[in-house]
C-alpha cells in the first residue's frame, strides 16, 4: 500500500510503499472506477506529481488540492491509478 512517509500532514510529504496497517496515512479517497479525479488523504491534501512534471521518476507527494492536471488520476478497473498523462 502507498502511505505518506512518517504520517506527515505537511504538504510536500513523499509517498512510500509500506505494509498495509489501515492508519489514516493509508486511507485514500480515490475517484470512482473509470473516472478521473483527485486522490485525497486527510480530507484536505491530494496526491500530486511534484512540480507538475510527468516524466519518469517524478516523485509523488501530498499537496494542497488545486485541481491541476498533476492532481488528476484515472482509476482503472484493473486497480491502477494512472496520471492523466498515462503513467
């Protein structure tokens, strides 16, 4: 599962891979399957491709929700979460 490192609530906190434990830093509100929208955590922060980049290796962080393209994610029927750029 993806979680926010150190359970930080500060914008810019990086995401890391971690065993599932069900705490708030792993509870994401995702768009419905087949739709594009934000992935929210803590109710006020969104999954964000840092700096608006879409190149390989771009870090994923939390940031204030602003509706930009770098915060729009497609949730697929296969369980994937893809950025609007297809990654």
